[in-house]
C-alpha cells in the first residue's frame, strides 16, 4: 500500500475514513444521460439544498447509480417518499477535484481511473462522488482497511 498523501496532476490523493451515514436516495440506471438528467430533478425536490451533502454512489457490477442526500433532521417525515439508504463507512482513497463548473465534472471519470490504479479496492462498497460545492467534488474509492 502506498504512503499517503500522494500528489497527482488532478489533485492530492488521501486516505479518509467515513462512518455509516443515513441518507435519502433514488436509484437509476448507470448511464451518463440518465444521471445528468436525474440530478436536477433530485435536487429540486428538496425544500432547500442548504446544509445538504449530495452524493452519487456507484455499485460495481450492477449498473446502478444511487443519487443520495445525507439525511438531515428536517427529513424526519421523508415527505418526498425517497428510499432510505446508508452511505457505507470505512476507509476510502479520496481525490478532491476543484475547478470551474461544469468543466470540473468532466474530470470525474479520470479521477476514478487514477484512484482505482492506486487502490486495493473493496468491491463490497460503492465508489462515491461527493459534491461539496459548485466546482468541488470528492471522488472516493473504497479500500481494504488501513489498520
């Protein structure tokens, strides 16, 4: 296993540890057009994006893309009828992309290629796009434990 952080032209690669996190989600087919079409409708359904952490989870081998928002206190009732999900915790390799939107989003696929080249990949958990703010995305690939 490499020592981290590692510097790459796309950004710095670190190991981060996430905890299991409750989320509201909707699954769609893993097709670029479907994903791009689904995000505005998913985000627009919420009362506000204030305080939300939006993520896309990709489950290997089953062609499913899960649009997810970390569950907030104000989501108690789940009035939107979204699926209940858990964003899996554990160790992940993270590459944080920063740049101008929408160009930075075009680097996501390349970032995952880089991470998978470094990763001792844990295929049981999804890889994750975590949208931090406009123009900033964390790309996360699950790895076997660092401990």
